[in-house]
C-alpha cells in the first residue's frame, strides 16, 4: 500500500488552477456589473456565490489536497471569494440607493393637486327616522330608555296583562329560546322597557323607548321578522286621555308638518284601558281620498286617513304589577313601527329595500332625514 502523495501539485487540479479562479472572478464581476435590478443581482449571487458556483466547487477540492498544499490553495480561493462578495455588496448598495431614489420620485405626492375624496357614506334611514322620532320627544322633555333584546316572558307578556292563553304568546308569533320552557324570548315589542323603567323608577316618568324587536313573520313587502319600534310612556299624577291626545298631536306635527290633523278610534289592547287607534290626515291627498288626476289615493287607499298606531291609558293591572298605585298615578302609552314611519314619510314601497343592505338606498337620504 503506497503512502500519501506529498509532492501533489494543486495546480494540476483544474478547479484550483489560478487562471481558472481568476476567470471565475472576472465572470462574476461582469455579471455583477450587468445586474440592473436587485432581482437580477439575486440571481447573480446564486450563480457565483452559491453552493454550485465555480468558486464553491473549487473550495471543495481543497480537502483532497495534501497538507502542504492546502494553505496556498485555500488562500487563493478565499481571496477570490472575498473579492466576489465585496463586489456583490457594493453593487447591492448601489441598486438599493437607485431603488430608494426611484420610489421617492414615483411615489411622490403632489399636495397641490385636488383631493380625490371617497364618496360620503350614509346612515341607514331607519336609524335616521328613529333618531328624529326620539328628538321629537326629547325636545318635549322626555328621556330615552333602553333595554335588552332578550327578555323574560314575565316582562314581555305577564307584566303587560298578556295572560298565558294570549295568542301573542304562541310559537307562531314569538321566538322562544331553547329549551322552550326556559322563560326567555326575543322581545316582541319594546314595552318591556316601560316595565323595567316603572319597576326601578318612581313617578313621574316620561320616557321614549326605541329599539329592535322580533316576531316570526316572513319577509314580504310589509313584514319582516326583525323590525324596529318606538314606544312612549308617561306616568304621573292626573294624566288623562287629553294629555295623550296632546302628545300625539305634537308628535304628528313634528313628523308630518304643522296643520296635520288627527283622529282617534276606539280599540283594545291588554295593557291599556281605554285604548284607541290614532289616524292622521293623508299627507298625499290631504284628506280628499284622490290624487291630482282624480284616481284613488295610493297612500291612504281613498280613505283620506292613514293609521299611525295604537295608544291608550296604562291599564291599572300593569301599574299595579310594577308597584305603582293606580289610585294615585295614571299614565298613557303609545307607539308605532319605525319602518312604517319611514314608508309613510318617504314613500318607501316595501321592506325588502330596507333590509337588503344596498348602499344606494341609504344614500338617497344622505346624513339627515
């Protein structure tokens, strides 16, 4: 077995030949100088400094050399790789400077140009009408009251004199939470807010309660399972139907203009006694029942009147359930659907337009109704 070749000349290895190493460095410098972008320089770095580059392959050959030849070959290859690395770093600095300068020019903002504004958004008209209704009563000195949308059956029904056998408590009208006997429902009206207020606050009470309510109705032109109501409650000493009529008349004038006449019709509600329905003169035909062409008015159906909502004096049983002495205090309450108010005030044809979320519908109303 022969010993190691101590006289091995590294020049005889092609990859370690000084001319080949110099040629590899020259090729790397040429490629680096030709790189016009940072992406190009990245490709050059892989080709001339990566694991399969000529200088990297030459570096691998050093391990096979005898000890006496490794130092010289390592120095030669190391210097070559160092020159390539320095050239790459210098070129990268140049390209990054060019990129930064180009960005400053290309992305420069001319502050003297007219501003391109985004289109203004628009609050939903249901919210706007609700706020207008609330403002009408706040302007008369009333307070805004709110309550949870998830209510107990007692607050939603029993306290309002809606007994266990009342049709409104059946599954076809009310969303009950599982299990059905949990005693929890999605409120079917905002009247529970009135009950909560009377339970925690001593009269006099003057509140307006807007909010979202739920009923198991199918979505069509006039119904939706989720809609909005606003209800008003006044409890004080000496309140009568005359005060109720006065409050409703003031509200109608704010919503539909001065001179709008109202009328009342006897009705029935479990939570008010006596109860009435309020109508106001049609704003389209002004009570004539026909339009300018002599045809039947579409807004009022030819009657000359439009139904506003139910109202009445708070039932003594309701006052008593809330701990208020009906022999000392009396009260009145009335309410209406906000969607209905929007349809009446602005001629909206159906519920679909209100719930579909088309921003073009809201933009018709802008920021103020």
